[in-house]
C-alpha cells in the first residue's frame, strides 16, 4: 500500500540521519521538540512517534507512590 511505502521511505531517511546515531545528541533532546522540528521532513512517522511519547511521567510516579504505601 502507499501508506506502507511512505512510512518505509520516511523511516529509511530517518535512519540515515547522522544526528540520531549520536547518543550524546539524542540524550540531550526533548523527543517532542525533535519531532516538531522534523515534522515536515517526516510527516507520517512524526505523527506515529508523537503517539508513542508519554506527555507526562505523572501516572507512573503515582503508581510508585502508592506502592510505597503498601
């Protein structure tokens, strides 16, 4: 399908980026900001990536707090 081809082409181009191979660079970046900056370059996988990034760590922190009380 054309969607699959689009995703594959964008993914292959994303893999070729030298900046994503640098652990130091990627560790210092906010994933949401990175995808905002590259949204026009990778429009399809940017949408998918934003769905996978949690917007807050609050729910997981709540679980650990409750677990400590048990």
